[in-house]
C-alpha cells in the first residue's frame, strides 16, 4: 500500500503537534523531577502549594499559561512559584518540536505505509529520550542521582519501540547495531566505574546503556562521537568551574547531563562529524 504522506512532507505539522504534546509532558516532568528523588508517588496526593497545602485547581494547572496568568504566585496564599516550572514546560515543548522537525526532515524518503509507520515509531522513541533527558538532567543536577525508576524502564520502552520499528520496516541492521552499542557503552562505563569508583557511579553505567541504544540506532559514527562528546563537554565544564573557583578537584560534578548532551550531539551530527574526520585522511566509512 502506497503512503501518500511521507514524514518529510509533514515535518512542520508534526513538529507543531509534538511541541504541544511536549508542553503537557513538561508539566508532568515537573512532578517527576520533584517526586521521584523523594520516593513519592506520581499519582497521589494531587499537586498542591507547598506553602498553604491547597490543591492546585485544573484552571491553574494549564502548562505555561497558568503561571503567566497567576503572575508566578499561588492563587490562595500568594507564595512565589518558581519560574523553573514554566521553563521546564517550554523547554520540553521546544525539545519535542525540534526532535520532530529534525527527525522528519532527516528521514529518508518513506514510500510505503510500513516505512512511514516504522519512522513514526522511531520518532516516538526519540521523543521519549527527550523527555527523560529533561527529567534525568534536572534530577542529577539537584541531587546527584540518576534514579532507577526512570533509567531502567527506558531500556524496555526504547527496546520495544526499536524492535517494533525493525519488524514493521523489515530492516534489522539498525536493531543489531543498537544492541551491540548498548552493551559496548555500558561495559565501557562499567570499566571506568570499577577503575575510578569515586568519579563514576553505577547510575552512569545504567544510563550509558540507554544512550548506547539510541546512538547505535543512529549509526557507528554517532556512537563514537556521542561517547567522546560526553567527556569533552563534561571536561570543559569542569575546567570552567575550576577557573572560576566554583569547584575544586574533589568536587562532585553530575556527569549525567553531559552524557545526555553528548548523546544528543552524536544523534544529531555524529555520523557527519565522523565522516568529515575520516575524509581528512582520505578514508570513507563503509
């Protein structure tokens, strides 16, 4: 059956819809970032003002708009509401829109319904990565932890989506590459954690496997560039903190955000960077 609407031709509307969905997800991520590290349920009790304990009404829980209408204050007691809440919502919306737009434009021409369906499954997988990126980065910055409650289910979610995309699309090479990359990157981080227990935690090891899944799906160049970029970006950040005297050599610096940033760099431009590097030596990737 022919597909009349390849993803690239729907890039803009898909990005808009993804951005709107991202606003809703961003609102939920605010709850995740606050409650998961505290071991609280994501469902109960309902959201309430931390000062006066009054429940937040539905009309006061509209992503981005409610904060602006309330001028950043609780309707009941006037306590200031952190601007981080609307920033997370807006940031998630922009991230979802960007992933959808770039993913749609970079997709090869999809000529059949099966290929379009496969492409959409992959897009959903990367939107999920965008969501956990926001949550894990903020949690790691706040409490220096990468919760199992977020990291471990990500293996299942990404695995199911990639397997489904491979089955529907009839292409299993990316799936095999993804599995190999997952194991390789997790093993690499495990070796680092065992060699330098004070500098690398098991949370980083578990997250490395998830990032490896996505980098492997994107390509070998993405895997290499994404893995190296994490250490490069983290190293630059650490040097800046040392120069500004905001940290010392013994300071604990969360590495999760840089692993995720490196992963996204690998996904977005890793293959192109790798090809450009090889071309300097007259080599080409096979």
